[in-house]
C-alpha cells in the first residue's frame, strides 16, 4: 500500500517522533501484561500509518498469527505516511524491548536503512513487508506483492480496453523516490507497451503517451487535485493510471465534476474493499489486488521460526496479485468483483 507528503514543518516531525514513540512504548507495556517478560517471543510490526485500511488489515493478520503462535506482537507506526523519524524511533524502542524480529513497511525506503542496520547488527531479523527498502539488501527478506507485475496487469488491461484508441494518459503517482510507486508506475507503462522498462529502474519511466504526471501521496483529496490539474493541462485525457484506489476515487470525483467520468478509463492498484466496490460500480475499470494479511502472517511465522533456532528468512517472497474487473479483456488473466470482494481488505 502507499504514501503521503515528504515535506513537513519541523514541529510536525517532532510530534511524529513523539507519537510513534508513544505507540511503541504502549506496545511494550501491553507485552509485559501478557507475560512477555517471562520469556515470550516478541515480534515487532511497524507500519506506515495506523489508519490506512491496508495497514489495519496487515496489523490484524500479524496479531492473529502471533496469537496462534503464542508470541507477543508489538506494534507502532509513523504519524503520517512518509514519517521516517517516527519509524526510526519505533525501531529503536523495539530493539530496546528485546524483539527477535521486526516487520516493517518502510515510509522512506532509503532513510530507514541505518536504523535497520543497527537492529540487524544486534542479531534481530528484519523483514520488509509490501515495500522494498532501497537497496533491498537493507533487510534480511522481503514479503510483498510483485508491484511491477501489479502495474503490468493493469497496463495490459488498459491497452485492451482502449481498443485501439490513441491514448492520452495521466499518471497519478505516489511521491519521489518511493520504490513501490516507481515499480507500479513502470509496470503500468511496460504492460501498456508505452515504454520498455528495466524492472530494477530507480526512477519513473516516461512515454510520449503520458501527457500529465502528478504526485498524490496515495491520498484521495490530493488525487482529486492532481486530476483537476491534469485536466487543465491536457483536456483530452482518456486514460488514468493511479498509484492506489483512494487516488483513483479522487480522480473520478474530478472527472465527474467535468462530466467526463464515462469517457475516461481509470485503472489502479491495491484491491481494498472500497476500491473493489468502486470497480463493481464502474468508477474504476480494473484494479490489481494485493494481500496484506498474507504478508503479515508469513512475516510473523518467519520471525518465530528464527527465534526458535531456524535460519533467518532471505530473499523475496511473492505474496500474490490478482487483476479484478467485471469487464474481462481477452488475453489478460482476471477475476470478477465477487472474487475480489471475498478476498479484499479494509
């Protein structure tokens, strides 16, 4: 799932640090009450935010698995998506509390590396969920959607759905330098056939068919503003790629205000319940669904295995992605919204 603004005033960052620290300390307190001090294995989970439905479901999955395995789960999050300082504080608190492993969805995929390196140097297993660090070797393992493939799927779908129309594409992206945003964007352009992209590229690809690109931080209100800006810049837009479904719904609102909602195709990534319902209603044509509960439960299992004497997890584990649409395109594998609603989160 995905992020928000990078620029914040100094006092906001200070509040974020304090908030994240408070969450982590709350986790320590609850651990003691549950008997963690008596030798119970502790697993840490740090998400980008506490409020995004994707991360809410991830936390639920981690807690369910931790309970099933008889271990203690400590949780923390940044005060906002992009709050690296808050996540660093959470890592430090969890190390001090004696966790055996930390599962993290990094907000700043580069800036978090030094804090994770300190944790790993103390023998703590560190696993990235959903979003790879930059470099990916900054953690022991990655459990995540293949975000490039998620983008490819909606790109291929959009190509077929456009049925030969000359595309004028708007891309409503995430934020500069965030790996998940780069992978989805580049996968989309590759799947659409608009650009030849190396999957390991660290920057957003461009293509002549793309007439407007705006960052949205994965936020619905910012998605609406971005779409309004793109319509002003390039009124003939007929295809919109969005980093996630909140941004897609923002784009739809802007298009509807101009009477364009039926003439512009919107494709997205995530597969949350709200987004899947938007596919069902026709607001979004298709989305690539990912599975945060699976990422979290597998991550907890890996830490418990390590804590009990097994090897650390390593490499990349693909937790799956499915194209969801009620208007299937020949040659593109997909499932309908009935499947999507049975598998969605949020």
